[in-house]
C-alpha cells in the first residue's frame, strides 16, 4: 500500500491535504482561559516536481505557519503532509536533507562573517568545507555580491545583502525543494530582480521545486506557474494567474485577489 | 560517517570557536573577573594563615569555574541561538541532538580546560601557595569524568530557553545557583540546613570536590604547607564510579528531556524568535 502511494509515480513534490494548525494562547501568563487560534483551517494543494507555486495572502493568513510545517519546525494538528515521498512528521529525518528554507527575517550569527555563517551551515549538512566555500562564492557572485564582502561580519551588511546570503545558505546543499517565505520583502528593486532572475535560472538548470510566499503580485505572477490565495487560514482559490483573473473577471492579479478573498493585500509589510 | 557525524559535530566546534573569537574582549573580561574573584576567595584562607582552608577555597573556586563554564556553554548555546534567531535553522538541519550536544560539549570542554588553566596560572602568580605533592593529573581525570554528568545537566537546563523565549535564560541561572548552593563548593555539606543536604548527593559537583580534595591531600594529616600528600587515583575510585554512572544516566536523560521539549516547542510554535 505504502509503496504504491509514493508520489514518485505521480511526480508530486508536495502534497498537502486538509492541513490544520492551531495555536493556543492564554490571555495572561498563567491565568485566563486558553484561546484557540486556527492559523490553518484545512488547506489542501499539491506542487509538482519542478513547479513553482506562489502563495499569496495578507498578514496573518498563515503563510509562514504553512512554510514552517513543511520545514519540520512545527507539527500540524490535522491533515496530511507528504514531501518528495516522505510523510511528515514521521519521516522528517531523511526529508531534512532535501529542503532549503529562506525566511523573511535573515537569521544569522550577526557577529560572524558571511563565510563563517555559510561554512557552519554547510558542515551541519555534512558538506566538505572547501567545496562548500567554492559553491558559496559561485552563488554569491550570481546574486551580485562581491566576494570581498565574504569576510565582513553579517551585522555590517545591508538587509538586501543578508537576504542574498540567506538564499545562498539554502542553496548550498543543492536541495531539490526550496521553501521561500517572502524572500524579496525589503529588497530594493534591483536586488529583487537579481533574486528573481536567479530563481528562474535555478529552476531551469536544476529543475528545483519552489514553494514561495509573497505579498508582491508582480513577483508571484513572474515566478509562479500556479498561484494560491490564502486568507484566514483557508486556501480560497488557486490556478495560473490567467485562470485566477478569468475566474474573478478582473484585469490584474491584485484585483482578482481582492475579488476572490474579499481583502486588500498589504504590500511591503515586514513581518 | 564523515558526512553524517563528524562534519556536523565539527560544525558546532567551528561555530563556537569563531563566536568566542568575535567576543574575545568579553572572554578576557570574564577570565579577569574570574581570577580576581577566585583570588579574593582564596585570600580568605591566607588571612586565616590556614593552608588547608586556602587550598579548599582554591580548589572549590577552580572546580566550580570549570564545571559552570561547561554547563553554561551548553545551556546558553540554546538561549544564544534563540536570541540571534538561528534556532530554527539549527533545528531543521538533519542532525541528531546527540551529535548537536556532542559538538557543543566538545568545544565547551576544550574551552573550559583552557580557561581554568589560565585562571590557575593567574592565581598561582597572585597568591603564593604550594601545590607540590598534589595529584593534579588525578584532579584532571576527575574533572573530565565529572564533565559528563555536567553535560547532561546542561542539556536538561537547555530545555528552558527552548520552552520559554522570555524567561528560559534566567531559569538556567537559577538552576546553576541551586547547584552551587548544594554542592558544598567552599564548605562541608554538613553545614547546610538538614532538608537541603539530601540534594547534595544528587549533584555531581559534590563527588568531584570530594575526590579532588583527597587527590590534593588537603585534609591529609601528613600534609604540610610546603608539601602536600595527595592520594593516588585508586583512592577515589568510588567517587569516580559515581560520577561516571551519573554521566551515564544524566546524558540520556538530558537527551530524552530535550527531545520532549523540542517536540512540545514544535507543537506550540515556541521555536520562533519571538513567542
Ligand atoms: N509561533 C506562533 N505562536 C502563536 N501564534 C502564532 C505563531 N505563529 C503564527 N501564529 C499565529 O498564526 C496566524 C498566522 O500567522 P502566520 O505567521 O502564519 O501569517 P503570515 O501569513 O505569514 O503573515 P505575514 O504576512 O505577516 O508574514 C497569526 O494569527 C499568528 O498570530
Ligand atoms: Mg509570514
């Protein structure tokens, strides 16, 4: 049974069915009733191998929660998740080797240099330091960072540069699956285009599967084969940008988003 | 083997070494402070003109500085990552907690040994006290065996910052304070209130101290201020045995507790940088 169900035959990289996640909070530290907040209320979608899937949603719609579950950092409360044939949370160990993640906050040891941060990450995944360093240089160059900045402490770098280092970190292990949580939020237009072009190349050359969240309609349209609209923990619509526009009867994706979710999307909101 | 165990373990040593390098001025400050603090305590013995008291205090302060440095390196490695926001990235890597702990501990032991040696040299320069005749090599063996149990304790304490972003780091210090109190670092356990005394038997530091005092010959009636009569390692086998068993128990216990805490944090969303 198990074997037949493996998505190898169906070529699905990500399979999410009825995914639910609740956070429980108390009003104050120890007292007060537990308040339940459903961040995901039964989300289902699939991403094919080599496909780029864009998730659009306003603040608090559950995008980051979804990415965290797929990154093995949160356990879900209902539904099923399968990635590259592995089932979460049971088979997280082998899966961890195969996923790269970039989050909206570029989390680094800020006192350490880019080189030290990247070599730490590479060795953590079992890569040989010198090979990893060469690979890191190559990626950074393509992202438009000069190699002389390699030894500067991260805290001296701009947000855009830090984000590019974060992308390099995710790609060092050459993962077949990339989970990107607002990878271009806070970047200037030039850096944003650098990153987008790089992702397009990557997909073409390596066939990398990408799940991407963003607030940026143009980015979603440019990068994604298919787009899903997330609102209040529900996937309210999905399809190609053209399909979504047709479904909503609108000219652009932003209008389609408002029509289908009943909500404005705030752009450029740092998490 | 190399890919799965050695390199990931080395990654933590690599990281902690470079972090220590970047915070080197703080390392100097803390070592300086530790030397001064140790000296002021050891000088109490000097002022009493009692070499046994001086040595008891000296040993206590050094041993405690070694063990607490170990414990802190491990427990704080998690709070530090929480503070930097890198915890999620370390936790999503394909690395078992045993490898993670071993890497962090390996650096912690190396760092603590060097740090304690520097403090010892500083102290010897500052207060003239003879340790000739003491079985210092034996003391080193006790320290290394005792580190195992402290690794386990550090790991158990490290769950606190995993579970509470706000108060975890503070709680690890309280835990450390309790250990300091019950272990009889500067005084015999018998002077503690009776209800606290049983706790002393749970602290590995108690046995490490007991053994080290014998090895240095501090309470040996034949010892003189010029020449100590230290005991051979064979005289402290019971303490070594207890320390070893404690390590054997505490490390798996620490790993188990840690994995439970990690699972809980993943269910409740506590791995995130802020609550
Ligand atoms: N670790 C957590 N603990 C408690 N509640 C959480 C946690 N993470 C998310 N939430 C809650 O779940 C909901 C969805 O949050 P999530 O971060 O997934 O939204 P998002 O779509 O990524 O928003 P943004 O666009 O602001 O990044 C929010 O109401 C949030 O408060
Ligand atoms: Mg988010």
